[in-house]
């Protein structure tokens, strides 16, 4: 399953106009999710200031729900 998901998302890393549009759409969704779920005091730390694909992604969304 993981392989299927990763292979399906590979095309967003191509250097094409359509891939850039998809990356932007994903980036917008991620930023909106963080703003909706995380406390405002953490937004500056959690919201990436780089384009999707520039750094290794971290799947931290569940930690946003943690009280620690």
C-alpha cells in the first residue's frame, strides 16, 4: 500500500507546469490543515517556508493533536 501511495505521488516532483500546480495545491492544503489544527503560537514553526519536495517530508500531523 505504501509503495502504491508513494509511486502515485511521484509525478508531483516533476519539473512541469502541471506538477507545479499540483504541488501548490497540496502546499495550500497542508498550510490550511496546520492553521486549523495546531495552536496559533506554533504556526510559524510548523508551516513550511519552502516548496514541497525541497526537503524530506515529515508526517507529524498526529502530533498536532497531542497535548504535550
